[in-house]
C-alpha cells in the first residue's frame, strides 16, 4: 500500500506542477499584437457554379 500512496502523491505533485506552469504562462506572458494579411486566391472569391 505505501507504494500506491507514493505513486498517487507523485502524480498529484506532477499535476500541480503542470497546472502551476500553465497558470504562470496564462497570467505572465503578454502576447504582442501585430498586423496580419492573408492573400485569398480569386477562385475562392467566385461563387460556385458561375
């Protein structure tokens, strides 16, 4: 039984570290907005069948 508790404790600690990492990334990293342009081919702008 002690190995089961050790295994579960290890999983809980790893899950907590993963959650803390995701939380830190979500709150501390600020994305820089920039302009974006996408070229659309003329064939995509034509309605089908015409």
